[in-house]
C-alpha cells in the first residue's frame, strides 16, 4: 500500500451480509451482526420493563432488535426469540374447533404458552442446578415439563401448544410433582371435559413457580412472526389468535411479572407487530397502550439532516465491515457513491437520491445492496 493512500475494498470483496435478520441467529453469524447493529434510543426504550409491544412497518427492523438482544446480554438482560408461524395458527384453529374456544380462552392459552417459554428460558440461562436446588415450586414444574416431553423439550411455540392441548395430562403431571415435592397433600384428577379449568390450574402452577424465584438478571421473551398472515387461515381466525396473544402479553406483564417485587431480576414478554395489525385487533385503551407500553420504529428523516441520521449510519456501517481501521467510518458511502444527482436544476447528495426510491427503512438496504452489486 502506498503511504498516505487510503485503500478501500473493491466492490466485489464487500461483505453485505443477509437481508433477513433471522439469519443472524446462527452461531457463526452472530459476531458479524454485532458489528453491523447500531444501538440507539429505540433500543434503550425497548429495555424498559413497560415496553410490551415492539411496533413498526415491515422492514423497520423489529426482528433485528429482537435477534440482537437474543444474541447478546444487554443491560443485565438476557432475551430469547420465539416465532409463531402457519403451523401454530392452524393448531389454534384446530383447538378452537375441538374445545369450542372463545377469545378469553385464547388469552388463557397464550398465557400458559408464554409462562412455559419463560420457565424453560430461565432453566437454560439462569443456571439449571441453582434454580432446581433452591426453588421447590420451580423444580416441581420443571419435572412435570420434562416428564411430558420425556426430557426433550425444545423451546418452540408449537411444542408449548402441545402441552396446552393435552391439558388433562399436563395438569395431572404438575399436580403429581407438586405432591412429590410435598407442596400438596393429595393428588387431583383432571378431565379433558374441563379444559378451561385445567388451563387455569396449569397457569396457577407456573405463576406460583415464577413468583418463588429470586433472579439476578432480567429476562425477556420476544414473540415474532405475527406480521406474516398465514395462508389457508381465515382473517378473522388470524386476528382472534393475535388478539388473544396481545391480551395475554398485556395481562401477564401487568398482573404477574410487574407484581414480583422481591426479585432483583425482572421478567417481561414482548411481541413484534405492525401498527396496522395492532389497530385491527382492537385492544381496549389502544391509544394508551401505544403511548405507555409500545416502542415504535420510525426512521423517517428530513433530507437536509440525513448525514446526522441513524439511517445514514446503517449503510456506512455495512460498507465498513472488513475495511481497514485507518479509514474514516463516515466516509464509506461517499467513496462508493461519489456523485451528485440533478433534481429540478439542483444537485443533491447521492444518499438523498437513494432515499427518494426508498421507504426510509433499514430493509431498504436490500435495494442499496443491489445497487452496489451491480456497480
């Protein structure tokens, strides 16, 4: 290299990464995502215990935030990310027909699913032996889960739905291990004919177990995939399922997690969804919930201040990966796009020209990547 000459990577050698943040959950890609991810005020807002809804239009980066937090311990918080997909929606429709469910039943089912996911997340991240040795109620619940899944539970929503589907068996196992641990004096019998009663019993056992824990770290469970409307599912059924989930998240955060005061570590469940879906499900006091309990991702910026924007930092960060550390981190865009665009007789920066073809969203870098790749 000639002394004093800044050497940028040729375009063909640039590593532009993945378009979908979900790919960064893989172990081999986590470090690359840590280099690309930009921490900002929205991340700090998301860490608040009152933030239950992460909202934004498609491509605004909801999944990116959840993936980054699930990959990294941040602000004494460990997180996990779960997805609901077409198979899970179909299972809810089947449950509705089999059990003759209504909206309140959907909410109760989601509560149990979230509690199960939180419990297994804690088991995996807080120290298995420590939790099982110190807390009898949690040990009893965990033993029932292991018995049901024969020790092979995978923390996915579909597996949690199966636990809820077999409510009499699940309730019986929870009751049995509570008896083994000396938490109750006599065992009860459960019938599938009393599905709602079984659900409430299961929920109570999970809640009692989580209330008994004294945690050192905060824990958040994210639920994603809500934006993708499943094919083959009636829109009304889809909305009913999502509304049940949103109600469950609201209730479980306010009525359970926020009331556990004698634990240093706090628990939280957060769902990712578009604003139009939030409006469509028609939650009670929706305006207050958006104001007090939601983080809205909005990347719109005025053209005359684009250089100070986080949106401008994203492609610069992307272009910086693998480059010499001697280079100015803010100069990468200008190096690869060193031109002005004439608009109605006035010249404007090439990034502004890019913005005119975008929706002011991080995912618009997909278009930017195509521009770079074709250069």
